[in-house]
């Protein structure tokens, strides 16, 4: 606690020493359990706040569990206004980059309780990793480590004698109040202003631990990132809005499952310039991804950050995967399935907060079940050049229920015309996934019975983003070589099969699909 500060700070230092046995850390967090009688109104964004039901409403007979314990249908709640709604803490999840302040408001007396996270450096999985915020109980969480929306890859596993130490936090617990309960909603706006102050003051100067470096003990890095795709432009393209970060050394894209070290991220401006400040001393790789382009960037050399350093990387160039010109594409390469068709929820399973909210409709419960409602007799067929992916491509390829606890995999068809086929060249199919949960993606070309398929992903993913109302989980990118002999002049069909069928919650979400033709002879040289 600091003199004159309307709240308190909390942080933890975790350590695994050389004399310790092997250990698995699935999850760690700070949880604040507030007064059930006092705190009913939750806020975690300007457009995501509401009164919440009581904890007892979730228990039988007032509540009925749905497909998993966290999701409960309120059938006879204490307060009738909640009757018929679904309560599920995952409906209030948030990406790390936006998860800075959330909490509860009490109206009698008008007091706010807020959890403020001023930095993401100690969180795992990168800026798009999603996690819990505040929910029924009432509970407010400061999540440090979890497998939510990522699966087992984000569980921290220590070998026997593996040395490790990490500082989680500090986070700030902010308390505010107003004199008139009619003005209690103003507490949210005040909490946001306090969050901005905490962010501005990071890294804090008050922690006494030598494990928490102050501002002058940290370094910075800056530069400019370009994307280079000669099929789009002969000039390098400024990486507008790129996510650029430093994280522990690893393979390309490894930041999204990195869980033991620190990460520091920034967004490039419209001209591709980026600046990352307050980096803890250490050895890092530079990682990036660019909205509008598939794949991941990683700078080939490790970067050493020392106290007070200011590294200028100059111009960096990312060359995304590309073998030939685009014949057609479906979706937007942005690591999300939000651009595809998200159905209206079953009227029996709604959260009133998200009614008439197109941008958040994916947060409704049970949307995976709507696939069979919309395609009762046969699976989805999509025709390139005719159909609109925002209306005609379901947001998730899930299983189909065929009986009591019985499901079958689904096969989608992508139909497209070719005026001619270049028999001397190779075609390439790019498939970017926004999520996968215990799934097998199989690709067949013009023969739905081909065995083996032209491509199989093998068993991938445990991010469970579909069930947890996320429009993305972990990112996957696959490249499928398509021999010209598999294609024909005229109508062609690509069969996309999600083959796992043990439960309703197997499934994948697509980010982007592209078919490339053979490269032309006269392509400008890099």
C-alpha cells in the first residue's frame, strides 16, 4: 500500500529451484471474492457490463447445467429478470491486449472494486491470448497463467531441477466511490482513468525486490516492418497495424505457446514503425504478424536487451508464404473467424447482453449446435465467386449430432471454376486456422473418397475456443501442394473434412483459405 493511494498492489514471485522435483503449473491467478449482498453490477468494457445473477441461481433446482459445468441455464433464478438466460464466465473473457481493467460496482453504498493490470509482460501466450475477467460469485480475477483458449501447450511444465523464477504483477486493486448512488455508473469511467495512470507509471518504482527491474534498468527497441509480396506490389508494403513483440527465443510463432518468460508487444503505426519500451534485460527473439498477410515473422538473430539500451533495428522485411498468384481466397487473414457467418443463438440459450450486438454475437452459448439446424440433411457447400463468406460460410466446422451421445465428422465443399489447368506447374492451397480443438483436418481434391487424403493435419489443438465463446484460439497455418493432375478445366471441388467425432465440441475455425496458381515466368525479382 502507498500513502494516499486509493487501493493496494499485489504481486508474486514464483521460483522453481535446482533441488525441486518436476512440477506442472496449470493455472495461477489472484482471485477476489466480493460480498454477494453488495456487488451485483459487473463491468469489463464500455459495451460489456451488466447486472449478474446470484451464485445460488447456478445451483439446482434454480439452474440447469448445460454441455459443461461453467454453462448454466437459469430456470428459476431468485430475480426473475434472469430467467431463461445462460450464465457462463467464459462469456466475459477478453484478449490480453484489452484486459486492463474490470470489476464490480456496489450501489448501496456506491463503491467500485476494480482489478487493474498495467502491463502484459508477465502474461503468457502473447497479446491475443484470451482469459477470464470478472463473473458471477461475484469474482474478480487477475489471471497470470492458464490454458484457457490455448490448451495444454500453455501449461507450464518444469523438469526436475530446472531453475526458473518469474515475477507476476504487480496488479492494482482500485477502490472508488461517489456520494450519490444515481451516479454509480460513473465509477467505471473513473476506473478507466485510473487504469491509464497505472499504465503510464509502469514499471513501478516502489517494488523492493531485485527481481523487478525499474525503468532505468530496462531497455527498448524500435524499427520499421515491411511486408514483401510481389504478387500484391512491386514495392515493400509498410506493415500497418502489425503486432511486433519480443519474447524468449524459439521457433517462428512460438510466442503464442510460450509460458515461462516475459513478452513485450506493440502495434506498428500506419507506416510500419514500431517502438517497444520497458523491456526487461534478457535474450529475446523479435516476432511479428501482419493483419492482411498469413504466417509469422521472426528475426533470425537473438536480441540482447541490457539496462538502458535503445536498439534501432532499422528496416525489417517479412516475406509471407507465397508460391504463386491468388486464384481465389476466402476470408480475411487476421487470425479470427469473425468475418464468417455467426448464427443467431437458440432462443432458449441467450445472454441478453449480446442481443443485437453483431460484433459480439459469437459470445452466445451453444452456437455450434446451430450448424445442424442450418444444414440438417447435408454439409455446407460454398461456391467461389457466387457465395459470400460473411453469409454462407459457417464460423466453425463442427461435428453433427446423429443420436444420443453420437456424432459424426463433417465435410465441407469448396467449389470453384478453372478456365484452364497449367499441367507443368504446381498449385498451392493455403489454409489458416483461427482455432482447433481435438480435430483432424483432411483435404481432398475432386475425389471425396480419396484414401489417403491429399493432406491430413493429424490430431491438432485443445484450445476449446468454440465452447468457450471465443472467435479464435491458437493460430495454425498449413500449406497443401496440389498437383495439376488433380485439377480439371471447369468445375473443381475441394473437400474439407473435420474427421474427429467423439463429441459435440470437436471443431476448427478457419481464418483464411487461398488457392495459388503456378508462378509466372516473368515475376519481378525480389
